[in-house]
C-alpha cells in the first residue's frame, strides 16, 4: 500500500460524515455533544437539500447504574441543532436509546424516525443524583430538574402527538418500548428490516446539475 502512494485512511466519523451519517454511540457528555453539533452544522453547510442520518446507540445522560453522567442541556443542544439546520433529519435507533437519547430519536422529521428490529427504547424524565450539600443548593438543583422535566415532557408531547397531560402521566417514570410499541406511541415511524433502506433514493447530483443549468439559462446575456 505504501508503494502505491495511498495515504492513511481518515477517521471513522469522517468516513460516516461523508455519507451524511452522524453516529451517537456514547452517553451525552460535553465532548460527544461538541462533535455531534459540529457534524450537524457541517451537513447544513455542505448541502442543505440532502437529508442527514443520525444513528443512535446511547444511554442518554445516565449510565448502567442509573446515575447521571451528563446534563440535560447536552441533549437539548443536539436537538436544537437538529431543528435549526435545513436538511431533513432521519433518526435510527441502534441497540438502545434511553432517556434523552430516546427524545433525540423521536425528534427526527415525521416519517423519518426508524428503529432496528431489536432496538430498546426507554423514556424517563430528568433525574437528580443523590448528593450531600446545603439545603439551599439542593433546592436550586431540584428546581432546575423540575424545569428540565417540563421541557422534556413538552418535547415528548410534541413528538408523539399526545396531550401533555397524558405524556406527564404515562412517562413520569421509566418506560420501556419495543420498536412496535414505540410506533404505536408515536415515537418512531418505521421498523427497518433486512433489505430495506433508510436512505432516500434520489439522484441529488442530477438535480444539482439541472438546477445549475437552469440558473445559467436564466442569466441575462451580454450585448
């Protein structure tokens, strides 16, 4: 390979990004959020009329013990960027989507939210780790969690199409969904089976060339 002049391969996230794929495979920590937001902004900068694909395999802001490892603002930063950029966003549940990761899954464009057949989807409101501090600081943190919970429930109501009162009653604790149950609840739209394709089948290069040709034809000719 060295004799052929080939250089070292790029890193895996760059290879995926070249196919307009953003992969979230870790808890939603600040470093993860920084990378994901940057990749989403790049998709918007590169070509706004082509969709992006967000594959999610993440426990959200909690670890296996149920302890918070990140803050909810990390998930909201990703969600706001998904809603800010112009490309259509497809989301795909791979493995597990828990807590805030399930919220990001449901935040994809309607009709573009997918799950693999054995994906696990679990919703739960924001939580506060047990802590030892002054009563004032604990109360401040509890008030912050209450605001985050209202925000979370509002988004889940919007994405599922269910009334906010129903969502607050049904998602006030951990709730697990199979992909089919997630479809029934309005969190996703489709289960991906072997042989099916998430990617939109459009010839974007031909469309771009046609648009450029149209622009050239509309330009006034000089005399």
